[in-house]
C-alpha cells in the first residue's frame, strides 16, 4: 500500500464503447485532467488513468449490427476517445483498454484467486437485467416497468452463473463508508449509499455469463465469461502494471480520487470495494461523484435534438474555451443546466471581455510605454490577491473546481478595476515612471494568473508566459511557491501587442 503523501493517483471510469465520446465523458475527463495537472504543479508525483470498457453482450450485438467484428468495432471507438482526449489536451499517463492482453491475463488471475478462496461459487441467478446498463435491476429501480436511463423493459434472466459473495463483505464495507475510510463525496451521495446498505443490503451477485463469446473467459470454466463489471473494475490496477492476485501492489495504489457520474456510484461503492477486500487490497481513498448536464431544463436526447457534442464545443469555443466552460458550468458535484446561449454569454463575459481583454490591454499599454522610452519598474503589490491564491489551492485540493475558478476570476476583475481607476494610458508619455510601476504590477499579476489557470487552460497559460518572454517548460519545473511569489518578472523584458486570446463570439 502506498503511504506516500507526495503521490496522487486519479482515475476516470473507463468509458463504454457503445458510443463515441459525449459531453458527460468529456466533463469527467477534463475535470480529472485539471486535478492531475494541479497536483503535478504543486510537486506531487501524479498518475492519471482513463480508458475504455470494451466487453459485454451489448458491444457484440452493436458490432454485429454494424457488420463488423467486435474487435474491429471497439478499435474504432477507442481510437475516437483517444483522439478527442488528445485534442482537448488531456494529460493522462495511461489509456487502458479491457481488450488489452495483459489486462485480460490479470483479470483471469484475480478471479481465479477469488474462486479458489471461495468468494466465487457456481450457482443460479435470476433477476431483471438491463442490457443497456449491463446491470441487474430491482422492481423499485424501474419507472413504469422500464429502466429510467434506457427506457427499455429489462429482461428476466435465469441462468447458471458463477456468483460473487458480495454479502460477505457488507458489514466491513458499511463500516469503512460510515467512518470515511472510503470517503464518498459530496456528502449527500455518501448518505444515499449508506441508505442503500441499511435498507436493502448487499446480496451475492452474478459474476459470469454463460455462452457469451465477447469477454474474458473464466480460467476454470471457459464456457463462462466474466461479467463486464468484474472485468472492468480491475482496470484501475492493471493500468498501473498490476499482474493479478498475489502480485506486487502498485506504488500508486490506492487511488486518491476516483471520479465518476452518479449512475455508476452504486457499483463503485459495493462491487468494486468488495472485490478489493476479497483480493486483500486497500480501498481507494475517495469516490467523488459529479452530476449530470441538462439543456434548458431537459435531459439531452437525440429525439429532442438537444445533444451537445464535445467536437461542437471545440469548433465554436476552441480547446481552452471548452475546458473553461465545462468546468465553470455548475458547482462541481451538482447537476447543471447548460445551453449554447449560456455558454456564449459566459465565454464573452469571462474570457473574451475578461481575461483576454485584460491581457490585450496590458500588453498593448506596456508596448506603447516602451516605445515612448519608458520602462517597466518593479513595484509593491498594488492588488492584494494572496487570499485568492489560498482559496484556489484549497478548492482544488478539495475538488471544488468551480470555486477555484471563481477565486481566480476575482483577481482578473480586481485588475480590470485597478486599470480603470488608475488610467495608466493617460500617464504614458507624461509620467512614465508612474505608468511603469502600474504596468509592471499588472504584468506580474497576469503572470501569476497564468500560473493559476494552467490546470484549466494550459495552452492559454503558455501563450501568456511566452508573451512575457518566459519559457513555459522552465516555468513548470519551478516550485509552485516560487511561481506565485511576487516580483519574479524581469522588468527589462520586451513586451509586444498580443493576438486576442479569446476572439469574441457574436451571434447577431
């Protein structure tokens, strides 16, 4: 077990390849990237894992409908995930696929260990099964007899199955969740899980399907393949090089944060930690659950024509704009209501007219000052934003991503007011000394803002640093405390007018 406080391991769920990346998976992945970049910036050895879940009956059927071999089909969809994450500047250290040969070997080894231990046994399972969720359902989970997420009537499944003794681990897991040894955030999500444990309890569950071709074969009975969740969950270990039961626990394990949407919290707070206990492995430190997006108060659906795709966001707002708008859309952990109109308004207000305008004005005035024979003059901090830095740090450590952005943009607004009040443009050529002090102050503030926004919009940070004659690579190698220390900017740098960081959007 890793006890190193200087390490940070974050995971997204591995995304099911029944469809291309959507705004939900994009939201989770960008949030994980922000947290991974932040932890790297403050000096932690960081591993960020993501990937694709590629097995199951549903995938085989979709591939057949498309006239493709399942492997060919999953290869195409996995490539689209990787391409989308590359476009968005996602800095994952690994991309796991459940069809990877080493992953499958480790899964077989782990399940065999659990079987030999007696935690997996041959039985018969009968329950309602939603193929869309790849999950078993109870009557109370249904709305008008249908799965609320897929609007389909679940099948009644009755078949020979290898069962996992989930019930065996219920008391221990309940204790670990109540004590926050397995921390579930936000708090109300923890309460939902506790309510499930106490009111319904954990029952043994099916861990295999018989005569299903597309999956990981059970090593002791090849007529069965591993149930998709028992295969998929182990990705969080195999991506770190874990080779299965009895092999060395990876240095990065346990995960510090496992990010996910609320629809998969239950399986992550029951089946997954129970498997870890069965394998004698430590539990993740935290499960953090974010909400869903609605569009103008309605759930996204193809039939309503209100689906927002990540590619559409990137085309309109650019990579940095997309990352900012997603992270600022809602208090992180809550559901949020979005729309193109809201995105346009926020983009123009905070990016085009906010940060972008601040940088353009200050660079332009500084260039004009230098052209008039004036110099930038180091000065005391005239805008005190020390508290904002503290709030940003604390917010990101506590996964309050939107609060971190709010604290950073308070600095942007404070500098806008500072410039408006002191009117340095009127001093250029008349009192270059005073203008030089004011503009140095603004440039140094912008340099520090660029440090704080780097986890969110690395491309913009690097453009700002380059405009200040700083090397982004060298900046990122510095200790974080020195990066936000006042007075680090060389006053003799040459400032040039900059291209707009965020071109304004005009829909008229």
